[in-house]
C-alpha cells in the first residue's frame, strides 16, 4: 500500500511540476519563449525536421558515451541527456505558449491563465496511454528540440520580419506579462 501511495504522489508531483517549470521559463525568458512560439506557430514542419536533426546530433554522442566502459563517460552521457531534455523544455514552453494563445483567443482568460492551461493540456495529452506516448509525446519532443534550437539561434520564419525596417514583427498577443 505504501508503494502505491508513493508512486501516486510522485506522479502527482511531476504532474504539477511540469506546468510550473514551463511557466517559470515563460516568465523568466519571455523573448526566448516567444521566438520558440513563433517558430511553432509559423513553421511547424521545418521545426520538426530541424528538431530531428538536433535530436540525432545529440543521440549519437550520448550512445557513444554510454557504450564506453569508463564510468566518467557514462556519467557525462547522463549529464548530457539531462541537460538536453532540460534545454528542450524551452521549446515545450513555446508549444504550451502557442496552445495558451489559441485558448486565450477562444475564451476570456488572461495570457498567464491560457499559458498554464496550455501547459496542462500538453502534459495530459502526452500522458495518455499508448496514443499520447507514441503519437503526441515523441513528435512534440522533436518539435520542442527544433523550436529550442531555432529560438537560441534567433532564426525566425519568413514573413515575421518587416521588409522595410528589417525589424521583427510581433504578431503575438502580449497582454498581462
């Protein structure tokens, strides 16, 4: 009975922690998240393919380091894996911001409320057994890697730069924060 209770509370803590972490990223790095959101909104296909390239570029050294019989190499592989998943949460926050923006368009909620609801929807969709694991979580993980890489490189999709001034055009709703 104690094992079941422990598993339940661990899942509950993770269920609350993921939207909280994405919200923290959204509040701490609004411009970075906005770039990831713009990339997810304007060019999801190129974000997916670039994310797949980034993911393959990360997986190869991780597998090589894991295969080495040296303890520090395996530790470095686990650190690289943890860091890459942590950094990819920037792209996940961009996806949640996109979902929250779409929710805020259709209902009367603030941008923060829409973002938190988008993060919860993202989490619950990926948590759904089998369908969510294979057809939601994996593609969204790849897209989040691509959105993160695009956001860090500051590569914006075509059409989001004003031709006359050369400045970024902000078409996103920015009320509240």
